[in-house]
């Protein structure tokens, strides 16, 4: 029922009639001072009628043309045909400007109580049944949305009013750069015609950057390549002999990174992007791991690039990646802010942060203490402190240099800490002091092997603890639960430290489990275990499932619902055997001697609860 052009659209001012020109120009000027984000987030719709009318090609009816800032010039063509009954933003605008709302799609399950957008209801954007959609030549009424779309396309093509077209939408991408480093564009401009780019032939590829000692723009502000005249000046690639000049802008290095995964499959192929047989064997990529920002940019462009290559027949899959895992961001260390009165220097609570005469003061972690869910000042225990972790950035000064961590703790400690911080996909807060924990764990591993391993036969319990660890680390690593896999190795090392012996058969497996997480120390431990070749050539250890079934278990013993102790009983123990074990226990037996046990609550394999009357 109306059209909208963005304020920055070249037609916006030209369409204005004399009566509306001042209003339109003022509106365009006001909109130019807003960012795209402000315009899209603004809930209040504004706009100005240009005074011009467009013609609906299907009905011949006049359609008013408006200028409104909720339409962006960077989105599509910067001009829309509004359908307010079926788009929430269009409906908001139509109601704000008192423009007619016409329903053309009705939900298939609509009943007599359905309130259409034209009657005050909400915009309906789903598939349904067409209504109010007919002219003298074609009627869409009663058709499903899909059927109507096809019928409308056929009518537009048959009547010469339009044609089918697939429209791709890609986030704005500054692909052409005015710098030296980047892929040069393989195009030239022949005989001074700068409006008609001519592509190089395949025989002239690849086009490589020329060697130069000057990477700065020219004195006239042209890109650095423009100063390399022997490279810029060439001839028409078609063989006409006419002079030509090369494009001096470069691509942003993404032209290669968008499809690098294909070259991993076939890196030495100079005749094609990838061998079709190798592509069919290896592609698509099983898993893509990247942070949120990386996924928004590289993943978006890689998928778009891949779909173009699919349409060209270069690849056989529509999607390049089977699975996406977005790793969480690691934030900088927690920053603490306290507040005090400027004149008196007295500390005040964060609630007074905006008061006149109150200043914010950055305090160190040593100056605060944990209290409940927050922090208070050590110097003023009753005064709270604001605490927050921010994204690492040079401007904020909270970037952690990994070189410093490696120098103090080693690369293995850094790797291990990053994976131990929490689930891979969670946002996590960096704390340098916490690296001490994983550093101590690696020291324990070293001490476990330092004195040498012996050839003693491992006990069943030692083997059981080992295979529990193998199973847990294997499953969690496969599922990318790295933090819990590390916890399982920590538990195993703690248990092994208490062993009376250091059986090689049980401990030689630990470096194999640790290698994915701390590869350097794992290689050293492997050598200390007496193994010769690198563990990189060793298979992943197999789990002996029979050892995971314990022959005994620890049974909690309760009296009136309160745990009083535990006893070790056979795995297939029944109630009678459990009671015998309880009475045989020195501590529990003495406590229960002479007591009148009224009832025994027995949960096999879980717990035994004894009911004894309380003393009156």
C-alpha cells in the first residue's frame, strides 16, 4: 500500500514534489546524523511523504512513496514495496502515518475470531492462503503462498512485467583495499577505458605482487602499486597490442582464506582449485571451531564462497562444514572499582557512584575480599566494590601476553589452563593466579615419574583407577569437554601418589592421555617411562570395560536419616550381608550394640538406613 526509499537513496530528494521538497530535505538532513544502528533500533517510526506516486504493476493503482529512516540504503536496493499487513516494521510505520493496511495472506487455520492486521491485529508473516489478490488477468485468491508465488512469477514473465531472479544477501564487505599486501586483481583497463575492466586469461595467472621497497601510497594518494610503473603498464591480454594498465587496488587477503580449506586437501595442484576426486573424498569439513567474531565473518564468507563454487561445479557439497563449535571468549582479569568522596576520602557504596563529589577509584585484587556474591574493600569491610571483567583490548590495557605466561610457567601450563578454565563454549574470565593450580598438577605428574617406574604387577584397584581415567578422558576429549577430561587426570594422579608401588604397566599410559593437553611434558614423561620412540606414534589406549565393574563398593550407613559411617561390601551384597558388615564394623557395631532396630531401609547398591526409636 506504499513504498519507502531510504533517506540516503539518490531518488529520495529527486522524487519530492515542490510542496514536499522542504520537508523531505529537512528529514534527509536529520537522518544523516544517525548511525545505521540508531535507525534500526529506534522503535518510533518517522518518515515524510515525498508527494510522488508509484504504480503497482499488477493492479495499475497508485502507491504513495515515502522517505523513512527505518529503511537503510545499504540493505538491498535501499527502496522497498511495503506490505504492512505482513511485516511488523511496515505495519508500525503504516499505523504511525495512517496509511491503509491491506491483508493479502491469511493463516490457513484462521477461524471467525481471527483478527487480521487490517482490523487491528498483529502482522502475519507466515505461509497461508491468499486473499484480496486478483486482477483482470490472474487471481491468486485461495492459493497457498507457495502456489501463489509460482503463479505470480509466471504471470509477471508472461506479461513482460518482471522475471525470476535469485538475490543473494551478503554483509557489507570492503573487498577492495588501497594497500600493497593483498591479492592483486587479475584485471586491466585497455586504452584508457577505466569503465570496462578486462580479465586476464588463465594462462596469465597467477598474477603476483611486484617486488618493491616502497609500500606507501603515491604523492597523489593512489595505492602503493601505482608507483610500480613497470608492473602497472602492460598490454591488452586479448592480443590487440593496445596499451593497458593494471588495477592497483588489492584484495583483502580473504580472497584466499575464504576457501583455504579446499587447498589443504590438494595443496600442490597448479591446474585447478582442487581435484574433484580428492574433494569428494575429503569434503565437507567435519568440524569448524571458531570464536563468535570469527564465525560471523570468516564462516559467513567461506559459506558464501563455497556456494558460488558449488554453482560453478568446483565442489560437490552445498555446505563446506558439517558442524560448527563456537568457542567462548576469554575476558580480561576482573577489574575492581571502589568509590569515595573526593574531599573527605571516605569510602562509599557503589550506589552513590553517580553522586556529586564521588569519584571512582580502581583497586587491585589484593585490596578486595569476597563476601557473599560480591566483593568488599579490605580496608573498609562494610563497603562494596563493583567488579567486572571486560573483553581484552589494547586500549583498555588488559591484554594478557602469552609470552609472559610461557616464560614463567611454560607452554604446557598455559595450554592446560585455557582448557581447564571451563566448558569450551562458555565465556570465561582470565585469572593469572589460577595457573598455579595446573602448574602444580604438572609438577605432580613429573614427581610421579621422577624416581623411575618399577616392573611390579599392578593391583586390580590400580588398574581400575587407570581404566576409569582412560574412559573418562577419551569420552570427554571426543565431546570437547576438555576441562572435565583434565579433572579426571588430576584425580588419577592424586590417587597414584598414594600407591605403595609405581607399576610401569599402569603409569606409562598417563603421558598418552596427557599428550593432547600438555605435549611437551608428556613426551618427557614417556621417555622417563623407558619408551624410545615418540608417543606421537602410539595409538590411543583402549579401555578394559571389565575393570570398570567394581567387585566392592562403599555403602553409606545412616541412622534416622543421618550418615554415621560407611562400610565396604561386595558389589552384589544383599540386605542381610549389609547388616552383617555394619555390625562387624568396630565403630558402627559399638554404636548399635544393644539398640532396638525397628526398621531397616535398604536401597541395593546405594544406602542402608536404620530406624531406632529416639530416647524419651
